[in-house]
C-alpha cells in the first residue's frame, strides 16, 4: 500500500445502496402506476440503470403511455432509506478506519446529494472519517467528467501518483482511469456485468474489504 491519500465514492463502494439507484427506481415507479411486472422480467433488469429498465419493461409489456418519474421518489423512498436502512458494505468502516490509523488522508466524492447521504454517514458513525465530502451537485458536473476528482485531489493535497481513487460503477471507472488516476475498484453486484472491463482498468479489484484489510496488515 503505497498511497498517502484516498478519494472514495460512497454508493456502491462504501454504502450498500445501489438497490435504490438502479433498476428498482423504475420498477417501484411502474408498480405504483398499477403495472404488474413478471418476476422473469424483473430479473432481466438487474444491474440496469433506471432509464434502461424503463425502456426494457415498457417494450416487453407494450406500454405506450408516456411515463415520467415521480418527484416524490426522493422523499418517499430515498430519504427514509438513507436515514434508516442503508448499511455499509462488510468491513468497509473497519477498512476506512485502518487507513486513517495509518495516516492516509481520506475524502469522499459522491454523486448523491449531501442532504440525502449525511444522515446515513452519521447513523453509521462515519461522519468523522473523511476530511471533507464533495458532491457532483456542488461541482456542477457528473462523474462522466473528472472535475469532482480533480477538485478533491487539489483540496486534499495529493497528486495522481500518491492518491488512490475507489469506485464501483463502470462509467465512473472509465472517467477515473482515462484521467490518469490510480484506480481501486470495489466489487458490487450491480457492476458484475461490467467486471471484465473494470478489472482491465484498475490497479486493484477488491472483492472483500476484510480480505484487503488482512493483506494490508500482513504486508
């Protein structure tokens, strides 16, 4: 372990939360509109983002009605999930605290709004781990652009040679690797279909934080 700084994604990397962000957003919405979705069709949507799930289900079921996501999904589903249900990935908190104990400076760069994710950080006792958190809303650009990582890197004081970026989603991983950062990819069920490309782009593929903890302690 030769990095001195680390930039962490949250959802899918530290939080076990992608259930709420991928296909389930669209499935929840379609069911609320009265559509019955067969179990086999639900399985086909696993790992897809909400817009692709909507396209697939509407095509398969012959839905021609113009549908738009409800504005209250954020308040009725996402906010209670972050406040009460979303957990950290196994050994994620222990891993972060190990890095911090070794003097690694940590920050977070997330696409989730601050007011949504902070209750989860506080509830899980993680609000003292990161020196700062930066969001795509605050930056004004998505993770399809390197701006959020560039700003985090400058603020924490590292460089691309001594800083590790931890991510799980392919589109973020492409941005990080194409921008010349050292990439550490965290396994997530919703990214499994992209694993081959993810592994080809990363310096290390982490299946289990517990195993990585042991590797660090034994090195």
